[in-house]
C-alpha cells in the first residue's frame, strides 16, 4: 500500500529487547587547578587589567597617553642634616689623621735633652705652661753676611709662656735682654741660654728665674712659619705705622715691610717680618717690649684665624703645615690637644715683664733688670689666668 502525500511515516518497528543490561557508571572529567601567583607590589595582574578595561571611559581615547611626571617626595630636613653631619665628621677626621702624620714626621727634632726638665701633662684636660722659643737664626739663603742660620747656635729671639688647658688662658713674655742667672754660666741675658745649651738650658733657666714648672716647650721654625699662615689664608692684624727692614731690607737681599696705621690682612712672610721687627723706622722709640707685645698680637690673630670658617674649609692643609711650623717635645696627640685647648680657651690678657733698670754684665755688655716684686706679681697673674 502506497503512502499518500501528506501522511507521516510510521515509527520504525520496535526491536525486541532482551534482558536489560546494567548501566555503566559515567567517567568524571578531569580538572586542572591553577593557582594565581601572589600579587607583587607595583606589578599589574590580569584581574587588574580586566578591571581597568571595565572602568575605562569609552569617551577617552585608547592607547598610550602622555606620561605623568613622577611626583618627588619633599626634602627631609633630618636626612639632609644627617648627611651634612657625616660630611663634617669625615672632614675633621681626615684633617686629624693628616695632623698626626705630619707631627710624627716632625717628632724628635727638638734640640737638647729637654724632657728631664719638663713636667709633662696633657694640655687639653689640665692646666699646662708652654714655653715658646723663637730663635734669631736666619733662614738659609735669606741671611745677611755673617748672620747665624738655622741649625747653628743662636739666641732666642722671643721668649713667651702660654698658660692653657683646664679653662686657663694667659700669656707672659720675657724681654730677650733680661739679665738672669744662667745655670752653669753665671749672669747673662736670658736669650743666651738657648745659644749655650739649646732648649734644655732655656727651659731650666726660665724655670729657675720665675720659680714655676714648665710642662712643654715649643721652638718656632721660622723656615716653615710663613707656610702655616699662608695655609690659613693669612691673618688680620691692627698696627700702627710700620716700616721694617730685616736682613738689610729688600735692596740688600733681605725683607722689607711697610704698613700704614690701621687694620691689615697679611700673608705668612709679612707676619714673620712683623714678628721679628726690632727697629721700626716709623717709630724709632719702639723697643723689645713693643716687639713682645706685637708677637702676642700675632699669636692672637693666628688663633682667631684658626677657629674661623675660612680655616675649616682649608683644614687639611692647615693640619699638614701646623706641625711643620714648630719643633716640640710633644707627640702628635699631645700637640693636637694643645691646639684644641688654645681654640677652646679665651685669648687671655697680654702680660710682659717690665724692666725697672739696667745692669752691666761681666763681658762689658748691658741688659735689663726686672724687680722681684714685678716678677712675683706677673707670675701670680699668669698662673691664675
């Protein structure tokens, strides 16, 4: 029988089924688990990028835009102060090492067996009396014919005592022509002791003349003294009219200094000439007392310059030249302690033993005499300073 159009085909015949088979369990699909890495600071994550896309304003153009300038953190004043303090400490430490090296090189150059006549002591922590000697020996190549040069026996051109350490600050000058008893040599001018027995006899003579203990001694090295002042950048002094000719003046191969009345900024060579000036052509009435006072003023000017900001900038150069300008019994640390005590203490009052008359010496020469009362009074003031 044929199927008419529009009629549906009959369902396929149902096959006969046998006994029902048990249903097999379905296999579960395997899954792989992925763990996201911990989010690192400052590192974009996939989720972050997706979230950024969701939040992006469609009105804004896509693509890289202009980079924003990174905002700088404000300057931390404490951090700046810390680095500044470290820099200053390093500068001072470097200068201290240079000073100690220079002092070690200069050690052992003091003339004579002087240690047994000194009381010793550390100048920074206790009161010390320092004897400062400057010889009248000329620098080699700058001496007039017949003059003594450094290294040959010479008289002490200047004799000054400095009281420093433990809060003390005083200076006492002894005129070079003062008549005293030089141990083993009888009556003579006090400056002859250095020529007869070096620093050792000079220390012993001053001790017995004044009746005080001396802790340390310093010999000023005139050959290197100008270099120290030049390393500082010069010093400022106030003077009257000065016209000085050392070693015959510039015309004869010596040195000439001319200063008007007032304040002056002078270099090392000018300071040396000024300290050694005995005959001032501007004022012929000046004497040894005037020169002693002028030397103390130069010492005070050096001290003022040493603690100035200008010297701090030049500190390594000053530290190298300072030990070279002197010869002393003190080691590097003790010499550094002396510099520290001079910088920390006040200037002190200028004191000079004032002669009361003259005396004729056995060799026919003449010198100055200081009365016992004057000597006791000035020594008392000096030790109390």
